[in-house]
């Protein structure tokens, strides 16, 4: 029976998941497969390269840097996240990603992206982080605030737009038991978007506009499915006990550190239960 690790995104809120992942590394835990969405994929790649502490280190250092994320980047480039800085300069020079360690890792790594033409999620396996950096970029490209990313000639955006928590997808792929890292508390339910906005912005892509309009329905249905799987003992969920006091594009390093610390502590609190479940 294969055990997977599913990592939700959520912008800078995903630093909570980074805290969980670092503690899982501290516990020397490994999984048969890992799948991440958006920020969950970004932090997941450092988990697979074994670079404990990398995410919190560069988030604290650069979260207030206009090259990292912000409306200045959006106005200049059309991307709220600085693409060249985050996907090239940072991992290649400023806080180097260990590509060799990733290549040595035998754990399959999947990233969820939304196909803008079909309005469907795709679960793309990454075997070469450098060569497939555009897949990671696409998964974390927020609708409305990012340019479409082309992969193999097809247009992609944020995986969270079509499957924010791909636990059922991983079950379908043969991972019958899964540890699921969420970045919202158990009481959270997503509200609908402004219905007119998707049709205006993505009028050339009606299937994707429809997916955005229905995103809250899928998300909330997934949460109910996760609750059922918890009762059946098929998933083990690590989630914040309360809403994180952090913005999606948080600039305060202290708030970033606090959210990360909560991820570490929540995992420590669940350590015995998690080891018994595994």
C-alpha cells in the first residue's frame, strides 16, 4: 500500500506547509510519492531535495523585496510574482537549489497545473527541476495576476484553480493512504468569486472561466471528502488550529516566521499520532 504526501498551496500562507515539511524532514519521514499545488509545490521541491530550512530562509529574506512579489512586479511585467527573480535568480544564485539531490531522490514528484484551454487539472510529474521549472511556475501563477505559462505549446495557470487539494487524484494514481497538509483550519469553507470576473478576464477560455466560477464548490466538496477519509483512517491531516494571521502576499518577515513556526509546532503536537498512523 503506497503512502503519499499531498500539499495545499495558498500564496505566502503556504509557509505553514513549509514548517510542516521541515519537521517531517527532522523526523526523517519519507513517502512513496509527493504532489503539491502552487506554493505547496514550491515548498515540496525543497522537501524532496532535503533542504530543510530553505523555504523559511529565503521567504524571510525576500518577502518584502519588490523583485519577489508585489504589485510593482504586476504593473511592470503582468506577473504578481517576479518570474525571473523567483524561478531563476533565486534558485540558481541567491539560495541555490540542490538539483543533484533532487535527481538522486527516488520519490515521484507531481505538480498540479490548470490547463486553461480545457479548464481541467493536470498532474505533471517533474523529473528535472531545472528543465521543468516552467511547470512549477505555471502551478503557482495566480489567475488575474499572472500571465499564462506555455508548456508544450499549451496554456497553464495555477493548479489551485481546478484542484486545490489533489487527494482524490493521488488516490486514483495508486496512493491509497495520504498525509495531507492544509493551510486553512477545519472550519474554513471557500466563498464564491465574483461571477462576472472570470468571464471578462478569460472570455477566450470559457472552460477555464467556468472552472473559476465553480472553484469554491469543488474546494468545499474536497474538504468534505477529506473529512470522510479521515474518519476511515485513509488520510492523516495536518492543518492550522485557527486561521493564519498572514496575508496571501505577506511582507512582514515576523508574520511569515510565526506561520512557519505554527506548522512546525502543529506537526510536533501530532508526531506520536502520525507515527502510529504511518
